[in-house]
C-alpha cells in the first residue's frame, strides 16, 4: 500500500491518490519488487569501484564530476531506502545502502532526521524541520555580522555549491557533539559503526593507492555539491505547507542522479512511491500538482543558477512564530 499525505487528498475521487495506488501494483515481478532500484544499486557500486580502480588514469576534471555524481547517486539511494523499497526486509535495505562512501554522516542518523523532516506542516520551521536553512529572528540578530554574511552568501547558488559542503556537515556534527556533551549516548554505537565503516573505506583506498585527500576532493566534496544543488530551492516559507515544496523538472541526467527527488512536491505528497514511478505521476497530473504547490516550479537547475547565481534566494530569517497553517 502506498502512503499518501492527507494534504494532497487520499480519496479515490481525487484521481491522483488512486493513480498512485494503481501505479504501485503495476508491472511484472521485476517492477513490483524494486528491480530497478537493485539495478541502480549495482550500477552505483560498480561505477564507484571502477572510478577507484582507474583513478590514476583519469584527470581530476573527469574524476571529480564523475566521482561526485556516484557519491550523490548513492545518497539518493539511501534516501530511497528510507521511504520505499518495502519488498525487502529492513535489515537488507540498510545493509545495501549503509557503506559510508560519502564519508560525512551515518545513514542511520540520516534516516532518523529525514523522517522528522517529512512532517509537512512543520517544514521550514527552525527547531522543528531538521533540514531547514531558516533561522529564528532572535538567533539571527545575535549572530556576528561576519557569520550573517556567510549565511547570506550560502543563500546564493554559487555560494551554496562552494560553502554548503563546508557548513552543513559541521553543523550536524556540532549537534551530535552537543548531544554527547549533555550525556546523551543514544547515538554512540551508530557513530562507532560509522567510524568502523570509514576505517574499512580508508583501508580500501590505501590498497588501491588512492590518497585520502584525493577521495575527499574528487568524490566526497563534489558529491555534497551535487546535493547542495538539488536542495537549493526545495523548500521556502509559505503560509500553506503545500506551497513550501518545489518541483524542478530538469533532465534525465539529473533526474537519475536524484532518483527523481527533484519532483519534490510529488515525493512529499506520496513519500513511499518508488522513484521510478514518480515521473509518470508527475506527467499525468502535472497541472493538479502545480495548483497544489502554488506554482513553485522550475524548468531546470540552469534556470535556478541564472536567477540566483550571485543573489540570495531569500534572507534566511523565518517569519515570527505563528500557527503552522492549513494545507
């Protein structure tokens, strides 16, 4: 059964929820049992292994975009494992996506924080939405001027690509350190397993003759950059939660990279719908979805870059605390 978001309408007369339910049961065994996702998983690890094996023969200007693509593709697979892929047992889904090839954050913690993010009525609220880029006004006023400037630069498209990978991971690490400082050891074993995975990864890199600094610069960092590009415009403040979620139509290269999570409004409304079924729902119900999300739509990441390359997309001060609003 494919879960729907009540904001979008779950009654069969709505048309979209009924289409989603039908879609989940369509196709042969391969499609009903996440065959496309398993193929993608094999492609990701295969491409990652080939890039590492042939790293010495590839110039940085080939390896960095390709390595970053594979790392972000793996992150998209982790995102998919959180939401769908339900025909496989939980432990197997976790095992397939758990290897920390992106380095910076344990999958198990990402699963926890991302599940909190999907409370749509709390989207963008600081302290509620785990992925918000907004700050409470009182907190903003207490930031040093230099830090406010950095955060504003991070609101430009170019700034997000360059600074985003240097801001988001340390922010999450700081949250975890504060948790530990308070005596909360609930995540200690998650981090222990993560560090064990990192140690195995470093050992593999040494065996293949890949310097760690090259992996950081040609795989991990550009991988996060791709993620910063995807999430740059995903959410904005609006009184109506349904209008806080964007759609970026883009092209198959980025669609495959993000496993169509760029159709973000569709994903938030039907979060358990498999990635390979999202484009059809979007095509068949495009006008209804656009109406629902208030026309928060972009033709591609080129359009977004042109509009906000050096200009902040918004000042990241959240409106004063208020009711969460109707859908």
